[in-house]
């Protein structure tokens, strides 16, 4: 959300655009709107979920228009070629991924949707227009936009014009964010002829560029900044600048980074968390809030970069991978140190604290039981556009190869979405109830520089 608001402010429209967190799996849209856009969402969902999404959005659209921008198949489901190839890709690589035809979308949203018009925009997403109610609106003063992996360049002449100065009323966003927009200029028209392309290029060239928003002085922008922050904390003088991670020296050995406690004598990091899943397949052991909670055992409190800082403080060396060949597991270039993960929580019956290996919450689908202790390693995430990748993606502890996560395992049990005997599930016989408060303890094994013998 912070990044979305930064982009909106950079475009100079913060007074007309509001960003609100929204989860289309769990939340219900509120308010009334003239039009709604669902962009790049439906190809990731099964028909039942498509029906739920359409019903959710259609319920708040006043007699008006619902726009669907996505990669769509023809009604015979054999073309166009791009959509057919994209559908194959989604079926292979995504658990619920598939491409839908216009007819399938009409059937899924049959309640409250009337009519259908299809216009292919400049990009590969066809755009379907569904009038809701008998009368079509002639303006879209209030626009509910659901954003998720939309492709740029998708424009259409089928969108209604917006009167200058019209007010905006906001609807919450989809899985990532939502915006309610009152455009200050006419909607971009479909570009087809050479003359139109020249006109469009001239219009885009004359558009104001986003303003450069100053970044806080203390915000880390690369690995070297994280190292400097860690060195300063270790020396007893944490950096106190706007944007710097909140670091507090507790005593000679302990440092608090945000909500996490780093003990340099015990060589541990204590991270507050809660149980997120009680069943289902997993790609992550832990993610931060607003991360991939549909496939993670734990939801952590705090920022992934704080764990990275803590591991530097404990002197742990990162493992380095070569991700060159995506068809197989990445190759280890630098082995790095190893970690052990423990879970601490109060037993529901006795009230006494339990401390168990983190692996007990996992079920190995190949071995049909809890896995042996996994070789956890400090992978360290990466920086994208001078921002820490895991803080944006929220992926923290991965069970599959992931360049963004802070911690991963060097054992490749496979991706659970690609076969019944691959990867991990939640160990339903062991985990406490969902929402149980926990502490994740990250402990350094050996010297933290190389794998222990």
C-alpha cells in the first residue's frame, strides 16, 4: 500500500485517488459505483471463484458497466493462439490457473449481468463489457478497480467519457490494492492506424512524468546499507534517521529490531507470529502480513528485512545460488551457514510453554509424515528498485526455491502444485488452532559461516 500511495502521490492525483487494502477471497465490497474494472484477476481462479468475484463486484455497481480485462479464450476454447498458450502455461504452473471464455464468464456472472460486448485492446487482454441493469451509464464518476498483474498498454475506446471535474468515490481494491479514480483527461482510445499511433505517441510524450518522491535518508537501498546498519547496532550506536529500521540496544548481548529480539550470546532471533493454516499444501513456512497467506504455515509480525539484519548481527553467511536453469533446482555457488527453526507456544491443556522443531508442523507428501530436520539457510532476498524484495513480496521462509525469501531450505522436496508426492502440507495432527500466538526462534548452527559437519 505504501508503494501504491507513493506512485499516486508522484502522479499528483493524491486528492482524487484513494488506495485501500482489500482481499477478494474474504472481504465484501461496500458502497455503490457506476463502473468497475477487473483486470488480470480471473485467469488465476477456478470457475467457482470467478462466480464469487463477479457477484461481489456486481453487487456494488449501480446500473452501469462492469469491465473485465483479461486473457480470454474464444467461446470454442481453442483460440486465439496467445490465449490458448497462456492457458496451457497457467494450467502447468499455477494451482488454480486457467483461461476462461467469454461465454464461461457470462455464465459465471449470470446473476445481475446483462449483455456482453468484446473489444480487443492494444495488449493481449481482451476486454469484455457487461452492462448491469437496463440503462447504461454515460459517465464513470466512481470507478472501482481491482488490480492484479494487469498488463500495460491495454486501452479501449469502449469506455465511457468522464465529465471534467467529476467527483470520485472509492471502493476497496483486490488482493493487492484498490483505487477510485476520476480521470482528468479523456480515456485513451484504441490505437489502430499509423496516424493514431503517432497521435498516441505524441500524447504520451506530453504527459507529465511522475514526480521524484524523496526517500527517507535512513532507508536501506542495498546490501551494503544493511551491513552498515548492522555494524552500527553491534557497536552500540544504532542509526537514528528517518526511514531506518527501529533498532534498540537492550543490553550487552541483546538488540531489538522492530518486534524481533536478537540475542548475540545465545545466537538466536525471536520473532512473534501466529498460526496461519491448519490444513493445505505449502510453498512457504512463514510470510509477513499481507503475504502469500494461502500457502504458509505461519504469519509473522514485523518486516522480513529485520530478520536479515538480525542474521547479519549474528554473523551468518548467506548461501549463494545460481538460478540460471529454471528447469531444475538452483545450484549452490557458496554454501553459507545453516540455521535451525523452533516453535514456542503455550500448550492449550497445560498452559506450559512448548518448544518443538519447526518441522513438526510440516507433512512430507513423499515420506507421508513429518520431515527430518531441514537444512535451513540464510538466502538473504534481493533488492529491486533500491527496495528490499522480501519487504515488498512479504515472503520470508520458503519451502521451494525462491530468490526473494530471506530463509530457505537446501533440500528440494518439490513443488506441491506439480504432483501428489511432492512438497509439503500442513501437519494437521500437530498444529494448534488457527490464530494461536507463537514465537518463531531462529538459531544459528555451528559457526554460521559454513554448513556444520
